[in-house]
């Protein structure tokens, strides 16, 4: 049985708190820099959260959106970039697939596949 097993989040060596902190760190850096270089699995795990945050900012009223976004982002700078620059660009156009994953190379140390995750 596969109860409570998510398909795209397979970091079995990490605890739930570690996975959550890792995703939050990646999201914070992603909205600050608008693109991030990471491994393929981390990018696949992070993409649904990017879609969710952009949709929340575009659909909910501002105060509830701020409260929701700050549960996922660490810094004020990243949430400000999300509200002022990223989300208005996609308002009314589409509701998903805001990111593009481009393969870059294989990492030298452990041969992990590195990708560039960026906004479309």
C-alpha cells in the first residue's frame, strides 16, 4: 500500500522538519533571485509550492495572502518580490505551470543532475 506516500518528494533520509525547512529555504531564495540552480528532485518537489503561492497571491485578499505566504517564506524581501513583481505578471492569465526546469549538467562530486528552475 502507498498510504501517505508522495510521488515527487522522495527524500527518505530526511525528517519531515528537514524536508519542510529545505523547501522553505529553496522557495525563499527562488523568489529573491527569480531563478535557482538545484538538483532535479528538489526542483520537482518545489514546483507545486511555487504554483500554490502565486495562485494564493492572485486570488485571496491581501491580508490573508500575506499570512499564508509567510508560512512558506522566511524573509520579508522574498514575500515583497512575490507580491510586487512575480504574481502580478501572471494575474488572470493562467493558474499553473509558472516554472521551467532546464537541465544544466551533472555535479562533479556525486553525479547528481543539476537543473535551473526559473519563472516562465
